[in-house]
C-alpha cells in the first residue's frame, strides 16, 4: 500500500534494513529459512521417487512427466499435452543442459569496442564527453556495460550532462538499458524492443532521421516493452511506441506520441505523457505513478483498464507539470505534435485525461493529511500508513 519498498522506509518492517523499522515486523526470519528447508526436502523426496540425484539430470526429461487425467476444470478439460511433452530421441552425447560457456561476442559490441575508451575521462575524472557515431540493429544493449563501469565508481551516477552519446541509424534491442544518471543517449533513427529497460537515472532521446518524410506522430519509432522496470531518469520519443510501454515503470518520466496495447501495465511510479492514441488495456494493474493521455477523439475510456485507476481532468498543478514535459519534449526532439499543442495550449489542455491509480491517490492524500499535522519524513509515512489502513478497513479493502 505504501509503495516505498525501494526507499528503505517500509513502515511494517519488511522491505527495510533500518533497525527501528524492522522492529515493526511481526514475523521471524527463521520462519522463512525453515519454510525453504521444507521445500528443499520435498524436492529431494520427489527427485528420489523419480530416480534423479541432481537437477541437471532432470533437464529435458519430459518422459518423466505425465499429464493429469480426469480434469474437471472447464479451461483445462480435454487439453492435449502430448506435443508439449514430446521428447526426441537423443543419445548420451547430446547435451541437455549448459556444459560449455557461450561466446556472446561482447567485445564486438559498441560498449567494449568504442564507448568505454571514449568515456574513460568522464568515468575517471568527471570530464564531459561527447561521442557521435553510427548504430545498427546488431548493436544490442548499447550503453549498459558503460553504465556498469560508471556505477562501480560512482554509485549515484555522474552529474547530469557528463556523457552525451549521439547515434544515427537503427538500434538493436535494449538501447540504453540500465543507464545511470549523467548519461544521455540520443538516437536519430529508430530502435528495437526494450529501449531504456531498467533505466536508472539516465536520459534517452529518440527521433526520426532528419531526411524522413513521414509524420513522426503517426509512425512507430521504437519497439515493444520500452522502459520496462525503469526506476528513474527520463525518455523522450518523437513517434509511437509498440506494446507494453512502461511496464513496471517505478520512477522514470517519459513523453511518447502513441503506444500500443497494455501501456503502463503494472506501473508503480513515474510520469508518462502520451501525445496520441493508446492501444487497449491501458493501465492494467497500474498501482502508482501518473499518466497523462491526449484524448482527442474522446474515446480513451473504452481502451483504459479502470479496475485500479480513475480518469480525471488535470488540475492546475498537473497542467504546469504537463506543459513543462511537453516543452521539454519539443526542445529535445523537435516534435511537431508538441509544438502544435503548445501553440494552442488552453484548448490542448482540455483534451488531456489524467490516469490516477485509486490506492496511490488515497496514499498521497493520507501523506498530505499527516504533513498537515506537522509530520515529515518517516513519521509522515507511518502516520499515512495508519490512516490508509483505517480507510481500507472501513471500505473492506486490503
């Protein structure tokens, strides 16, 4: 309910190492250890019954599995698993599990072949570095190994603007995955799936090639599952994204010009601005953060999963935040869609819908109530937790 598992301020003492907060935990670590030992013991017993000594011996042995018959459940009744359980004939010389190391060809990637050397002055001395180069779709996880080297020396990343990487072309999967603060990745072209996966403070900017003749806001600029599990940082995409945009985003801020199905699924934090159409099932399982969607046709409600969220009109504070993000988007990507919206802002604002998680809103209201009493920090969070717990008990929630 509190959505603070990553802040070490869990008021019930579960997701924290703070000794004062851990006192609030009513269980015992020994109980968890005991439970896992029971699981291990039962696994060993089942393996013994099947004649296996190690887990490796079990890999691929579908012949040891048997489909359960006489299933009454209407969904499972009559399902034929024979093709799923089929095991081709293979001699003992055929490996069924990992027996030799894979060569992932990491040394051929941009990080190890170019970027680490180019950015070493920034890593070692904090000097500003700018790199420009070509990128192609066989270049995967560009920026990730670089980000790892930065984080090993600078746990909170580098100052904003320290490293600026500008690429031109079509990027492969996971461009800018897990990139920390201080790193900006700018791409003129398009990108594949998982752009900004796990983004951790960095910045990703993607816009079409300057020679492109198509309207960016009506065309796909990046693939599926962008910003999956992002925790912080920002991303600006001049064009549309594929499906599952910002799934499990917990803190990143982004502007995009359209998304496919399942946008903001399981999102727990951050800000998302969509300057165009969304696919179906938007905000499914969304428990935190805020999304602003441009609903020019007035039909967004039928594509939004409202089980956990409510749809509202942006208030004055929302409007200021929204306008600032769109201005930033226009500045960094040259978005024509953003410029048109800003040119007639009063009319544009009326077409935006604010997607607000219901429980998240209740927690924010509880925190505001606690702060109005003069509380701050952990005291305010603890008070908010008590207020929220009472509210949930009263309405029968949990």
